[in-house]
């Protein structure tokens, strides 16, 4: 994990392999939450409660890419491979994204970072703030297209997911144009808008590719305010060091790593005490 000239990082065995434990109830809640939020949107939007409906899609966008889908990408929920892939596809399709493209791009990112070439997921980390913001609208389309070109063996699944996403968008437009309902079109629009900040939040803000070692190429965030705003999801350094740890264990992983990171002189970006 480090060269002879770099500070050493403890192994997962030294930190505690209990960090990999996932209770059955947590697996069930994780897998059910995206479907509950999607269903809740249509229920409350149909009743005209639009502020609540918008909140449902905002929460759905967050828990999919940031936590549940991310755990499925790394298979940290310990599901059988077939079921893991089925849930990843279904959950990402709820927000019109390709689960297969997400997995291919994200695992490629872990293998390639901090190299700037052939790492579309972290491209924003190598550019300025405005470039990161500008990359948002087409971010997931570019990931899908990159995966289609780079992984021929995965093209059938990638194309199927693309067709389903396009079909949902078409159905939303038709329903609105025919005067039946705008509920699905608003859902599609909100889901799409929810992707715009992903390059900023997951690439530009947490990464520092010019850092001189693996411990300095990703920011170490600490403080109660950043924990509150990011809902305990901004532990990107810890995730890069130990990608097999599920997201709900990141705060504990960070607590156990802190003495080692302090000794290694890894600076902490503190937002709140």
C-alpha cells in the first residue's frame, strides 16, 4: 500500500475485520430504501405535495450513487454476485443511470487514480472548478459511452440499460405531451438534475491528484459540520485506502485510522469542530 519511503498504513486485519460486518437488517434497509423513496415520490406527487416529492428524489439521488449503489459496486453488502448485479442495475435505473457503467468506471477509477488518462470518473479532479461544474450535465452519458467503447463483453447489458433509461424518458415525454400527467416527466427532470453535481462532489472536492503519496492524493475531511452536510459520506481517503469497507462503517474506519494519519502528517480539512 506504500513504498519504503512513505508512511505505512495499517492493514485491515490490524484495524479490525469487523469493519466488514454488515447486519442482515442493514442489507434489507439499504436495498429497500431506493424503491421506497421512488414509490413515495409518485405517491406524494400524485397528491400534489410537490415539496415533499422533490425531497424524495433528492434523497434518492443521494442514497443511490453515494451509498447503496456504491456498496453494490464494491459488493460490500456480501450478496451473491447475481443478486448484487440485479439490484445494482435496478436501483441505478430508478435514477436513469447504468449500474454496469457505474461499476466499470468506478473500479477503473480505483485502479487508475491518480493518472489523468482513461479515468473518466475522476476527470474533474484534474481540472478547475468551472470545468467540474460544466461536466455535470453529460457526466453519466459519458461514463456509459466510455464503458460501451472500452468493454465489448459488457455491451449487451450496457445497451439494455441504456434502452430502458431512454424508454423511461420517452414515456415521460409522451405522458406529458398527451396531457395524461407530468408526474413522470418531473421525476425524470429531477433525477437528471441530481446528476449535475456528481463530478464536483465526488471528484473535484475530495481528490488532490498532485499529492506526493496515496495518503495525500485524497482529502481527509473532519468536523461535525462536514459530517452533517455530507451525511457521513465524505470519507474518500478512507475509502480509497480500504474500498472493501461498506459505507456505514466509514466513520468508524476513520476513527481507527486517525492516529495513524496524524503520525503520517496527513492534514485534515476541518469544517466544524
